[in-house]
C-alpha cells in the first residue's frame, strides 16, 4: 500500500494555515454597529429630499447661491449612502 509522503510537520503546518485563514475570514464578517443602517438610509433620503426641494422650489431652496450645483450636492449626499451599502452586512 502506498504511503503519503507528507511528513507530520507539513500536516501540522497546513492545519495551522487553515485555522489562521478561517479566523481571518470570521473577523472580517463582523456585523455593523447599530447606527450604520439609519445613517446609510438617512444619507440616501436627505440627498433625495435635497434634489426634490431644489426642483419644487424652482432653485430658490436649499442654497440659492449654488444654483444648479444643488443637484450635484444632492446626488453627492445620496451617493455617500449608496457607498455605505457596500459595507452593509
């Protein structure tokens, strides 16, 4: 019968590598803090409301000095919320 050529040192080293990689993965999948979801959805809603207020008020609100840049500000705020969704667990 053929014998495995791997020594016991190799087997022990491999098992340590497997244990180390599995513990690294479990630490990376920790749940988010309680405040994460409300802040994420808050950014998306505030960005949307910013754009809606700009259109409904015909450019008078939220910041009249920005003019059409208010649209970019609204999309930027909402984009922060969408970026946060990539870290949501």
